[in-house]
C-alpha cells in the first residue's frame, strides 16, 4: 500500500513527465489544467480481495496492461478509507489511464495487450465500473 504522499508524488511526477503540469514551485492548479486529454478511470472489485495470490495476479495484469503504447500516463491505486459519506472506498483497485485523444483510447480498447488483460484477469473481479472523461 502506498501512502498518500507517495501517491501524490507519483501522480505529479507522471503528469510532469507527460507535460500535463509544470514542475515549477510557483504553478498552481488554475495555471496547469489538464486539457485535451482523454481520461479512462476504471474501478475493480475483486472476488477475493483478501487473497494475496489473487491480488498479485491482478497487479501483474495491470503492470502488463500499462505497456499499451497509446497510454501517456497512468495511475494504479487502492482505496483510502474514509468516513465521509460521499467517498466510495468499497473498490479493490483503481486504474486510471491518460490518452491524447478518444481515438487513442479506442485503439487501446482493441489492443492485444488490453484484450489479454481482460482474458487473463476477468475471472478475478466481480464488478467493474468505468468513467471516461475528456
């Protein structure tokens, strides 16, 4: 499990590497919006979330999935427990991929690596929800 600080640092580093944000200390959110980016956010609920072997297999699948060349940046995470009613922390894994365009994301959907991930891992999850935004 990652700490929130590590999570934020990795997201910032990934976004800086892709040019989404500035690495300047003086930049604030209003100066660095993410524009013209297709965001594909997937939440997975594993059938056996406490099973270490299941989790290892799923994480390996995700590590292979991020090799699809159309992915500009990505984040793989686990829920942060929250007492806030508006926070859904019931999922097992969160996967977010950033693409330059809807066309790149469409290519990703039929890419052999993505299809292999589904083939190899779909038996591990009981529920998937996808949110796509541009």
